């Protein structure tokens, strides 16, 4: 999969931006992990202060997918730590975007995966298994659907209804 710079994608796809087929996530995410740029088809999960379903998904073998987690923007516990980030790397995930927090920052920064999250928080999440996988989610006013494409680099995060090329 060729790397696409998000700024260049925006410059060459103004019609898609105007139609909503290409959306830009607000600049609220911090960068973690060794991959500063990543892209791939999206898998979604919606949880709140509970990462049982996150663990199920990152434990699934994929090839270059991006997991987008709607954690409701919670700043009270982490949804991803070093063990799950390492598992995601080993299972072929290209990246993870979390509307919520991570922990074990140094461990995650050692993983060959791209991670974007709102912040870090030392408290671990609950383990109740509540939430929904493979559902449309809304992060900061941006609708994201399973199977769409995500492109992330140092300039930002884009969500497209289809795979893009320049």
C-alpha cells in the first residue's frame, strides 16, 4: 500500500471534501507508536471504559487494517496498553485511532504500529464486555463506517468512503 500524504490528498480531492466522501478528523489526537504515517481499511468498535471488545479485535489476524475505537472521549481510563499494542502489531494492524486514552506510552512507542489517542492515562479499563463491534461510530462530529479508509500522518487524519490514489 503506497503512502499518501494527507495534505496532498486534501489538495487533490477538494470535490470529495465538499461532498463529504472525504472527511478530516479534528486535530485532537496525540501521536504514539513508531509508525508516524499509516493507512488502511477501517474496523470499528464502540466501547466506554471497557476494552474487552478492543482485545478481541486486535487479537484478530488482519493485513493492514486500521482499528477505530469510539471510547466516548473518556479521560478516566485507558483503552489500549502496551500488551494490546504489541498484539495488534503482531496480528498485522497498521494503526489504531482511539477517541479515548492509552497507557504504557513507552511500550506503545516501541511498537511498529501507528496509534492516535486523545491522551495517556494510567488507570486500566473495566472488563465487562459491553459495546458494539463493526458499527457506524461518530468521533467529534465525524461519522466513520466499517470498511471505509483511514489515512493518518503528521498533518492529520482523513476518512474516505473508498480507497484513494493520487
